[in-house]
C-alpha cells in the first residue's frame, strides 16, 4: 500500500484581489485573531496518572480555574472530575466597548472499580494543577504484576 499526501485540488484556483481581501482575512485582521483564539468550549484538561506501591495520583492541568470551580466525586467505582469556569473581560477605548465572555466546562471520568479506599481520597488545587491522591485499598495492594511471555 502506498501513502499519498492529500492536497486540496481547489487550492491555488481561488483568485485574491488586493483591494478586496477574502472576508476571513478581513475579520482576522479586524479582530486581531481574538475571536478564534478565545474559543474554550471544547477545553478538556490534560492529565497525568501515576501509580506507586500505596496509591494512584491524578494531576489535571487546568489553569485559570479556582478551587471552587471543581467538583470531584466518586460513585460506583468511577471517579469524575468536572469543573465550570466563567470569566468576563471588558475593554473600553474612546467610543469602542468590547466585552468577551469566556465560559468553559469539562468532565473527565476514571474507572477505578474496587482499587481505591474511597474514604481517604484527597484533592488539592495548586498553581493551575488539580492533584487527586487515591490511596489503594488492601485488595489492590495484594495484586501483583504478572509477566506474560510472548510466544
């Protein structure tokens, strides 16, 4: 099978006029790319999941949030981390007023089954990172890794 790089067949066929630039570039220049850069509707934080002998740790990168924005809950063996963020910026210049609302929310779930001691879960938010420590229960500590030979 041969891989061929796809190229847009219509690329190069569109004519640009120096006096009437395409509308997209007009709006980008006018708004200084702010409208396209501020779209946070699809924000999902990156996470690091680590394990040691006694616990699991989850770190979620969520700068700009506050501690009160988060909801961490454990239900039926599933840990769910969610947050909702609301920010407003207002800029006033001479006769021009611009308001920008930034709403964002996310939800991440992790299936932990019977691996953690739910009563000892600890969560902290510091410097834009939500850190959740999940101590293992005795059942999870008893499990040993098994090496599987590849035949």
